[in-house]
C-alpha cells in the first residue's frame, strides 16, 4: 500500500498523475496523436443549497483555529476539486458563500469534516433547488431504500408517509427483515436519518439515490413551535432553567456559557420566547423549611448536527465550532428583531 514511480501503466492500474493543472473528474487524458476521450460519466446534480458564513457571534474566534473568510473560502474551493457533486458560489458579501450539495447528508458530512479540522463558521437552513419544467414547478426526488427488522417496518412507513414518501416496493428477506423502497422529495429527508436510527433502535440501514425532478408534491408540516432565546450573556443556572422549562423544552444544562440571541430551547407555542436562563436566586437572610430543596430539571434534548439543520427556521443559524454546535438567531438583538417583524407586518398589511 504505497506509491511507486512508474513510466507506464496498463488497463486496470490505479495511477496518480502530477503536473497537469485544472484536470477534473470525468475528463480523459489522451495521447496527442490519438485524442479519443472516454464517454463522460453522468454526475448527480446538487439538490440543496446552504449558506456558509464567517462566525460573527460573541463567541467568535474562541474555539476554532481557522476563523477568517480567507480560510473558509480556500477550504470550500479545495473541497470542490475532489467532491464532484458539490458547487460553491461567491456572494455579494465576502464573508458568505453559497454551497450546493447532493442532499442534507452530503452537506452535513462536509460541515462535520471542517469542524474536526478546526474550522469555525455558521450555516443557514438548507434550501431545496427547484426547477421550472414545461411551466410547472418541480423539485428533486430521491429513491430511498430502508432495510429494517419487520417489527419496525410500520414505524418507518408511517414516518416517511407523513413526509410525502410513496412506498414503491416492500420485499421480505430470510432473516426476518424487510426492504422498503420509497420515492420521496429531497427536502422531506432533512433530519430523518437520525430519527430513523432512533425508531429502529439502531438496526435500520438507509440509502438514497437521486431519481430526478418531478412536480412539486405540496407543503409538509414544518416546525410549528417557536424558539426559546437567551436574554443576556452569561452562564446558565439551575434557577433560570427551572423557570423556563415549564413553558419549553430545553437544549442546555446548567453551567453552559450563552449569549443574548442564542437559542436555548423550543417554546411550547408558535411565537419566540425570550427568557433569562442566567438568572440567579436572590439571597435573603430568611430561611424556611423546604425552601432550600434542590430544583429538579428535566434532561435537556441533545440534538445532532442533522437535527439542528432541520430545526432552525429561516431567520436562524447553526454556529459550528470544533467544540460546540450552537443555535442562534441571525439578528441577536431583541429590539432589532422586533423592529424587523413590525416592518414586515406593516409592509404585508399595506
């Protein structure tokens, strides 16, 4: 398993060529006297896009090694050289890049690799790449194959059915398992992979391949609950979290540094809720029996990178660092968010 220098190679040999710039995958290196290229291999088109941005949160630069736009740009364009299904575009802002990928897993693998390499950045919510074909709005469709034990087949069928999935084929095997084949929009698969592993107790195996573009399948139920947002910079306390957990599902435990505008949980209602999770109990000289009992907190919901990408709304971002994955509002200031909401309502009313 090593490289050996050679002047010639025969059919079937795996070789590496140096000295030729701008040589892309799918192209053929020919003899000058015999230019006979091989047929080009079809490459799946990107189906999702996502914004990669320089981290501008109050914690920026504290945990990452590569934090500038120069580092981010160089890493993304270096990825394109070997990742044939990925595209990168520069935007009007020098700190923001638009990345196109072959689905949520494709993009999340890139994010995770960059995070482990020491990069610190922010990403937006994934957006589906729509096309207009014959005057009709069309969206990318995936062929998904899920292999699960028979006991969990019903759960998988129900979950994918609720996500606009159409069951194409169901084949039992000799080991008590079932192979399920679905046709489902790419946007409906965002966040499902980790959910499938939970539903099947880790026994499920899922794979997907791009099928093509088909007419838009309609809206799906998205998150109908707001976010719980930190009121101020500080460190979460048991007292502050205890007062917030009655109205929400929390994502953090006590002792975690937060900043104003950071998302710390999911509200039980549709609107966003700003809470002071750093609030400390006021100390007095009075003591009563039972007043000093420990406050009991519900275990926080720990979300994976894929679940965070599915959770965030259009006005929210995922902050990715080598040590942490945080959720935040794009506009951290509560006053600026309220002004923007009021302006949008006013324009919509007019």
